[in-house]
């Protein structure tokens, strides 16, 4: 039976074939120190016992949706449409939240009406729950976790999706006003949404690691890494056009580095109105857009291009004013 009084928080948990990790994810939510929430679990066509497990949960805070199998963004939008809380939290089916995660995030956002999305730092474990220490996780801790304030995140976000989707607590009205998630951008649906929100809304992050990400062979971010990179670059290019609406169509695209990232820019750019007429090594200053795909080279281009009055910087993309 649905509660007469709406909860403060609606936790959206989309899942497809979430066993065997799903019970631990849900237990971490049902044991939160903050109890005024509903858990909206959206089963996206599971065949591994997930549906039966969800239907067997006796906790009245759990609501189970079973729309037709339509993909992650559609599942999230289905949950967003029925959510009753004034805040939306996310949880992935193979991760877990610290017991005080929701309590800490709700208290913080209640005190900061100027911030619309609050993330947390995250820990990383492998399939067995053991800590993961890799070049990538160290980069996340050193670069992403250092971006705590709205100003720091606004500066870093156009370069990289610097918050983990499942760590966020966001204002429900804000996500609905933005139109929710775009299925065409999966598996970078979160980054696309953040870049759509970024110009008008403020993000922040709690420095505590209140969420644990499980990295395993079945993780969607690992299985679909190449596709995700392409969707990320598309999101960046759309963001630049929104921020600089006067760009011609097509606009000349300079790719001074010749790497895998440049290859993806060349492949996805033309459909979004970017003409990659320059090849490896091109550094022409007369072109409208310069995309630096080798992040190790980015500081040099930033000091050369962004320091002039001719180019405006959006992460690793520079636009001639």
C-alpha cells in the first residue's frame, strides 16, 4: 500500500539481471540511518531471478516497476515519472551505499538551496568486494574527488564526467524540468544530463566516500567502454553548440593529436556539424574549434589558446570567439 504522505527521497534503482549482487545493494538502502524514502526498483527485463527477488521483498518502502524492456534511460525515466520524493537518489544494482549516505546528503541539500545536484566521493572494489587500486582509481581520487565546490565541478565537468551517477542526490523538479534521460545517449546518459543541467544549475560533492562501486567483468561501463567514449564525445560537442549558438554548420574542427580520441571525434563529429578537415599534427589557429584529445598535452594548449582573447575553453575543446 502506498503511503499517504510522500517520502522525502525516491531512490531509483534500475536493474537487468542484477543477481547475485542485488540483495547487498538493496540491503544497504533498507539499512540507511535516514528512513524517509521510497525505493523504486525498475526491472528492465531480467531473466536471472531478479524479478522474483524484488517481488518477494516485504519492506513497504519498496516499489517495483516492470515496464517493457527498453533500456537504461527508459527505465530511469519510468522511475522518475512515478517518484514521489522531492529528492531523487540513485543506486546501482551491483554497488552499495554507506549507512549514513542519505542522511548526510539530505541534510546538506536542505541547507543549500543554491545547489541542485549533490554527489559523494566513492570507493572501488572488485567482484569479491576487495579494494581496487589502479591507475584509473587513483586518477579519480586525485582529480575528481578534489572537485568539491560548484565552481570546481563546473570547471572540470566539460572535460570529464567527474561525478558518479549513482552517488547523486538531486532535486526531483530539476531532473523533470530537464526532460530526464535521453536513451540515445546511453551508456553516457548521466554525462549528457549533467551537461544539459550545468549552465543553469550548481553541483557539489561531499568529500566522504559514502558509496562503493563494484568493478567486475559484467559492469556496463566496462562492457560498453568504446560506445561510452563515443557518447561522451557527442555530449561534449552538443554542449559546445548550446553554449556557442552562433557556431556555423558545419564548423571546422582541428584535432592536433592523432590518437584514439581523435579518431572518435572524426567519426562522430560530422553528424553534429563539426568538419574534421585537419589531420594529425594540425594546430591552425584560424579554425573555429580545436579539440585536444591527448589530455597530457592539454595544459600546453590551455596556456596557449585559453590565455588569449581568441579562444574560449570548454574542457578539452576550444572555440574561437
